[in-house]
C-alpha cells in the first residue's frame, strides 16, 4: 500500500544514499528526482509517496 505524506526530519547521506531521519525516530530511504546535496545534515520537509521504508520523493525543502 502506498501513502502520500509530508515528513519532517534531518536529511543524511550515509554511504552515498539519502536517508530521512524522521522526527518520530524512523529512518526512511529516499528515491530523489534530483540530488539535494545543499540540504544534507539540515532539517527538511519531504513530500512524496511511502512504500514500506522507502519514499519516492516529489519535493524536498529546508525549514
């Protein structure tokens, strides 16, 4: 099942992957249309579709 969401947390990049360390403690792997390297290690809001622990990202913005 898929679900459209807005998630907040810290964007991290371990081992070349993009991960959202969510405010609620979850860690979700991100599939991104572009590489937001300027937002790594910053607090962001991610809009997209969740499937298990994977998010297909539509947008990422700092807050």
